C-alpha cells in the first residue's frame, strides 16, 4: 500500500530529517494544520511520521519507504513480516566502495526517486554523459533500479 501527497517536503526538509524524533515540523498549510489540531486529528505538530514508524514496528511490519516521488511525497508500506530496522541500518555498507561522485548521485536519487538524469546532471553540476555512466554503475551494483517508462519519466527504486 502507498500514500502519495502532491508537493515535495516543505522548506528544505529531507527524508532523513523525518527519521529524527526531534525534527522540526513545518506544515505546508498552517491554517489546515491548525484546524486538524483544534478538532483533535493531530495531537502535536511533527508527530505523524514517528507514530507511523512505531505502528509498523508494533505490528511487526517492515519499515515503510518514505520518498519524494513523481512531483510529490509518498510512503510505501509492505506486508512483509521482516522486523523494523533502525533508519540507516538497512543501508549499512550499501554505498561502501563508492567514490564521492557515486555517493552524491545515490543520495540525490534516494531523496527524489522521480528525478530524471538530465535534472541530476544539472543539480550535481555534471555532464549528462557522466551521470548516465554513474547511473549504470549504481544499477550494475544493484543499488538502484529504474521502474516505469523512460518516455513518461519513470522512477528509481533502491
């Protein structure tokens, strides 16, 4: 199951920030957030992701995947009965042996799975051919996989 919301995370908040229990909540629409708070649908700002992770752990489910995706933000849940791991534990050693260029590309893809190679090249200030070669390295190492149509955009998974 997945939940998708249009628009990316607000105000320079990264996916990794969401795993920090002390992260600062920055509601995109303060009026709507206040209404939800006033009617009791939220108990405090910034507690939603923590509650989702805790509920998955309590249910014995694997950690959901949080990602910028296709012009929005999504959370993907799996019914897999693998125990929840601490954030980053499943990535332990994942980018071991990668040079800094590959690491920064991998991070950029991880933070925005819907990004296209030309946008990666622009954001990372690299030639498109370099980015395409580096993407092939990440694919060959099994760190990323392209899903969806090249023509309509597709997205990266890890």
